[in-house]
């Protein structure tokens, strides 16, 4: 009976092994590094269109793009802000307006993953009105 429970313990340990290493692998900091945008889930995106219009941005939002804000324009060094699933429908009904603040002008860009998922990135002062 004792041997049996030991074997079970060993099985549990070996079964548990793969998951911690997988978690480590996906812990890439979110942000833009060498032209690749990494989101908080570890999904990577490359730039698809830069300096898009407010109308185009709204089209992407309404098609289900993830909306990410980089308010200071540093490329995510101090942390991206992610719109929640609840925020996105509300943003889709608004209009992004690019502003200029302290020499930084707001810009909208679209990033795409290999699987075709899209991120709308609002860099700098972009106000949704
Ligand atoms: Zn920043």
C-alpha cells in the first residue's frame, strides 16, 4: 500500500513538470522590441499599417482588434495599457482624435500576428471622444 502511494506521487511530479517551463517561455515582457510587438499573453505582432486614419482605426476596433494604448510613446517600456473586452465596444462607438502634447503627436497603427489577429496601437496623446 505504501509503495503504491509512492508511485502515484512520482507520477504526479512527472506530470506536473512540463507546465512550469512552458510558463517561463511565455514570460516575454509586453512592448515593442526590434519591431515586434508582444502583448501580455506573449503573442507577437508585426507592424501592418502606421499612421492610419481614425476611420480605419474604428473599422479595426469594430472587427475585434485588441486595443492597446502607449500613452507616453515609449514602446511599452513603462507598460502598455490594454482595453478590456468591455471597453472595446464603447471605443468602437467613439472617435480617436490625435493630439499633440509636449512635442509628442498621437498616432494610430495596426499590428498583425501570423494567425491574422490584429492589434490597434494608440501611441502618444490619442483622445477618444
Ligand atoms: Zn512609456
